[in-house]
């Protein structure tokens, strides 16, 4: 079958497209899925580059966000699954440790993939494969951070850093669904316009001026009487941005994070933490219930995941280049 493999750690030349890769079979408790769409994530790039402390058996077919149709079932799987349209929750456990489909075992950059039946979420007729494949790593992460953990609520003022990527765009959409006012930050006028198109009330180009200036210009400087600033700041950038983020958040406000793409060695000012009574909340990935909530929102017509580009799996290297060069707004999908 056709598949793109990550054959070793390194640059994009480590991606190898093949048309003779062995097709999977369904083991006990597994199904084989005809892949319809598979999203590309920065996690795929990290897998190719190599991540400290994580040892992988290479080559591997990456791709964790998978949607398609059940083509075969293994022993112990209910026959009703055959022919079902499904989304795959990519996290599974082995020896009580979490593992990821598309990282520790073959994933979705192929015509077919074998996955545990327990990881299937059936798709209603109104949910497309493309929308479903956009969900787990971006929208699932954003939903858990914003809603399950962060409880963003109607009337709150929400700052989203890195708003043009998959997680960022999802945060903007989810905040608007929850009735919030959103200030979204990105690096180009094109991306800012796209953020306006998906509902951002205010936008700021952080290349032109620091995002703290953008918050002050819209909401004013946070003050101890409770005026000024944003209620919630979403910062999964990390690096040197956390101190400025603290200075954006109003009295009693919250800082939400699900990662640190620019570095995890953060610098904060504890004086802002205690004097403004900030809550700093971390969120790690998603649970199945988060994905089910998102699928229901799509089925109800309340959420339309942002898909920017669709490419064949043979162009996985180009898809990863677009991710690395920050050329994508929302999600990029690969299709067999």
C-alpha cells in the first residue's frame, strides 16, 4: 500500500514515500481503517527531529489525527464496527504507560492503519472526515485547556497568543463559542484577517509591536482595582513570553497553557502572581470525552474546524515544511 515513512531522525529528507509498504492486519481487539484524512501536527515534526527522553523504533508511519472507515475487524471486536465512519483517539496505554498512534506504532500517513477498537469514536453523518481528522491534537487539546480545565465563560476577555496555528485557531473558535471577547495575536496581516474571519474581535501583529502593547491599547493596563487587562490569557508559546503575559492579565484572572513551543524554561514575576491573584492552569492533551464533545458540536453545526490545505500523503515533506515555516493557518491534512 501507499505510505510515507519517517525512516530516521533528522531533516525532511528522512521522510520516504513508498507504494509497497505492507498493509496492516487486524489483531485481537483491533480494526483496520481505510484512511480518509490525517492531519499534520508539529508533533510529527518533533518525532522526525527526535525528542529528548523519547526513544522510538524507526522507521514509523507518523500521523495521529486519523479519520476513515472500518475495513476489517479482528477477534474480539463487535461486527457492528465494520463499515462505520470513525475518528481515532490516538492515545492508548501499554504496560500502564501512555502511547501514541503515529509515534510509537504506525499511524495515518498511509492508505490503511490498524488501531485498537477501543479507540474508535463513531462519526455522525453530518461530520466530515476532514473535520474529524482536525480534532485530536489541536482541537482536543484546545477544548480541554479552554473548557474542561480553564472554564472560559461568557463575557470574559480572552487573549490568545500564537492564534494562527492549529491549537491557536481552535482556541479562538472555542472562546467565541463560549461567548467571550477575543484578542488574537499573529505575525502577518494575512493571518490577522483570517482570525477576524473566524470571529476574533480584536487582532494584534506581535511583529510590529509587543503583544502587551496590544492588550493595553484595547483593554488598558491591569490595575489592582480590577480594571484593565484580559480575564484569560492563553499562552502555549512559553520561552520569554510568560512575564509579559502576566502583565496582561487582570486581577483574579487566569493564565492557561498546554505547552511551550518556544521553550519550557520560563521566567515569571511572582509579585504579579500573588498581588493580582492569578491562577496559572496547565492542561495536558485531551480525554475521549473532550473529543466526543467536539464531534457533537460539529454535528450540531456549531463548530467548523479550520482546514487550510489538503495534500496527498506523497507530499508529507511539503506539509511539514509548511508547518515549520509557519505558513499554515489552522490545520493541514494529508489524504491517501
